[in-house]
C-alpha cells in the first residue's frame, strides 16, 4: 500500500464520515472472507459494508462525494472495469474504527487487521491492570496501531511508541490514532532495538506463519513461524526496566503435543532475569494452513499469550570459593 503524508487529512475525513454514518464491520479470517465474497449476491457492492468491509467493486454512483473524494485524494481509489474499489477496509473494535488493507492482502507491505487483532486487544487489556504505572509503551510490529490505541485509555500519561518496518503501516496507524484522539510517535524499525533507552512495557503481535511469499505481515520465519516471536521477545527482555513487562500475543505450531516457542522461552528467559507466564488463548486457529507443505507435521496452530516480567532486583550470584 502506497501512502504519502498528504493522504492523512483525506483518510481522517474518511474515518470521520464513516463514523458519522454509524458504519460497523468485523473483519473475519481470509478464508471466511473468500467464502462469503464467492456468493452470487456478493458480486457487486450494495452497501458501505460491502465497499469498506468486504472490499467489493462498486458503481461510482453508490458512494457519496465525501468518501469518494477522500479515497481519490489518498490515492486509494482503484478501477475495476466500469466499477471502482476501495484500497482500504475499515473495521470496528471496541467502538473505534481502524483503517487497514483491502482484501485480498497479497502485497508484501499489506497492513493486517483480523481475528488476531481482536484476540490481541482482549489479551493486553486483561493483563494491563497488573502492570502498574506505565511510563512508556512500545508496540513492536504495530501494523494498524490497534494494540497501543486500545491500550491507551488504561495507561494515562504513558508515552506510546509504534515501531514497524512498514512505512505505510506507520502512516495508517498514525491516522487511526489521531481519529481515536490518541497521541503516538512512530518509528520505522524491526524491533525494540530501534528504540532508545529502557522500556517498562512492550506489546507485540508478531507475524507467525511460514509464508512462502515472504509477506512481512505474515512471515514469522522458521520454527514453523515462531522465530520472529522468539527473537522479539528475547530482544525485549534485554531492554526491560526492572519490573517491566512484555505482553506477547502470537500463534504457535503444536507438533506431537509440544510448543517449541514456550520451551525456548523457558530456557532463555531466566538468564535474562525474567519470569514467564504463558497460556493458550485459542487452541485451534487458521487450520487451513495445515494443508500446506511447511505444516505437514503440525497437528494444530494455537493462539497464545505470554507475559514476560523482569525481576525488580537482580538475582544474587554465588561467589566463587
């Protein structure tokens, strides 16, 4: 998705207009999206939800001038024969609207939003009351910005930093944040190591699929897609202040009943002065991935939540005799 700085005012107008219309949409998995849009009645858009949710082609006269001009000014109006398509979708979570990439998300720099976004937000909001006062939150791989934006009401006075290697994602996240009335700073980078200083709260929803096309919003590397989750978590553990936390939501491949990510974290975190709480959030997600060759030995993919906490006092080491 190509976005310029000049697109921000147009997209803010689009979000404001959609909110004023009472627009609402919950984004499903890509597999569900494909099944629904394959139906005969979904050949052409008939409503705002069809245009900005289901990403259907639409007749120019269906969309009023305000959203039409906003899409054109942002460079996100697409031609489809005699019809048009929106280059963005809009989804609602917790009462707030978020812009993200239109379906299908085939571009390498696509900006993801879907069922993981809803589970991620539920996870971090369930854990934030235990975090105490937070001075700075860093959202790694922020994407649409949903994690930091939805955490903001529970973190009064906290500095919110969004990190993503996708410049377009950062621009769209800033738009989503401004529409929500949340102040954020955006840093183009790959991990917490691109942020200066120690941090007291890191949140992350990394890509966790082995993606043959190498799309940055999906590809989690080796370990059946868990490598990026492991690398980000260990990098964060090194940068946490005493008493600081990382909240990781991700997906893991279960092979012969074993979770390689959990085992790797249990081995590595004690040496970094960190403890771990780890739980399955959903035992079976994105089952269609199991039909692909990289998952031939996988029995299921589970959504998991990990809480990493840095000890407030460094553990004592025995003196040599």
